[in-house]
C-alpha cells in the first residue's frame, strides 16, 4: 500500500507510557488528522513516523518499505518524508528561495531552483523569493514551510499543528490554501491537531486519541461528529449537556423526555450527552417542556443560551432547584418574542454512553482501507 502504515505502536518516556498499541493508516492522496488534547501522545506518534524518536514496539511501513521495528531503524533523511513543524523552523539567515532549495541538496543547482520556484508558485509566494523569513507574515512563513516540505516530492508529509500560530481569520484562509496544494500533490499526509473544527475541515479521515494514548475512534468526519462511539470523542467537539440515568425499557429518562438507549441493556447506569444545538426552543404551542432563559450571548452567526427547567414546588411547599442547560440557536435570539418557551431534544444530537465512556477502538496489526472503514462503522 502506498502511504504510511503504523501498527502495534507503544511508547514510553521512563515509566510514563504515552502510546498504547496504536495503529495508523494514511493512504497516498489522503489527509488523515490525528485529533486529541494536549499531552495525549499525538506529537510523539508523529515523531516516531518521522524517525525523530526510536521505535520501542510495533512497526512502521512507508510505501511498502519497513522503516522501523524493534530491530530496524531507518534515519529520517532516508524515509522520503516532508516534515512541517508548529513553528515552521525556517532558517532565518537564508532567503525564501534558499530555504525551499535546502532540501534539494542532491539536485543540480538549476533544476533545484526551478523546482523551488514551482513550489513557491503553487503556494503563491514567488514574489517573495528573495526575502528573508523575518520580513514575512505568519501566514506567508507557513506557506514557505509547506513549499519546502513538498519540494523534494516526499512519499509522506507530516504536519505538527501547522496553523496554531495564526490568527483566526488568517487560519481559515491558509487552511483552505494548504488543503488545495496537498490535494494537487496527492501525497499521503498525517496532520496533528487539537482543534476539532480544523480536523473536520481538513481531513479525509480522523483518528481521535484519548488521554490514555489510544485511538478511541477512527472514521470519516461525518461519522466522528454524528456517531461518536465514546463519551470522550463526543465531548471533544465543545460544550455538552450531561444527564445521568438508568436504562429502563430501552430508554433513558431526561428532563426533556425519554431518549433511546440503543443497544444498552436495561438497568445499566448511563450518561446522556446532548449538544447545545440538539435542544430546540419553540413557542408553547409546540410539544415540549417549559423552560426559562437565564442568559443569551450573541457569538456572530449564532447565540449561546443558558436555560433551566421551570421551577417546581415540592410536597412541603419548598421550591425545587431546576437543572440548567446550554442551547445554541442560529442568529440572535430574543426570548421575549416567543415567551413562554418550550424545549425538546433532537435525537440526532443526543448520545448515550455507559458510565466509563464507551468502547476502545482497536485496530488490527495489518489491514487495508476497507478493513479500517468496516472497523470504524
């Protein structure tokens, strides 16, 4: 298989184990995002693929050639990889064109210069060829680093948080430009990120790593977002409303009504997670549970609200405390316009997990793309 194949990878720093039996498949022409929180082992896995760390357990194959196992170590310069660091690592004393030609030292000067200019044209930086890195903006430096990584025509491209140093507006623009260049290059690309939105935008396939150094779920972005198999995966995508309960007759009772428990057995203790956009607010003519709006904050294209159930009175006449929830609605929301307000849950945005989070995604040691798709379903 053309691309990257890692299997059975485990790694420790002293007594601290950071990776546990991790498998990774990055076919040629695809961009795979390794998504997870800081400290979960993402960058360690990237460094192992690059050959910057010796492999302790497992194996690494690039374009059908084994480059690392317990008894084999091929150094980075012989792995045909392109590596782009978080800080871009451009040489400050070299011009843009010299930075890009640096990785083409085995090529004659004229062809190397032509190849470097070709890559700078792809990233829209030819008119900056004679400048030095300190004269460029962060986005321009990022594009030069990408051109340098792709110039030697690597068989594998490794990106470590490549957009984290850019401001919000520039990040969106540079992400789109980078994705266009990578798709045209058809190189197998593994990108590390802790930003779920970035992974959803960039990836053909996403691997979610938990804080125990294991892959919790793998699949297409749609699969990861709409069908998270583990509580940790669901919570990666922002604020979640959480309700604990017990499965009775295949359902879990929530303040908004029953939610299907899927295949979970009756009597099992569970957690129900509901995304803020999964709670719909309507007028009192639509069926639902009456709620009170506690606060609303306009965030641009949508509003984030805090609601609570209408307070009730106990048998002794005391007012009972009511749970609070977060709701996301499109555009600005003025509760005074539709008061009183009812709320109900959209089942597509509600997920039920056994206490403890859910199953761990186990990848076989050897598999093809179809095997991985079936395992992720």
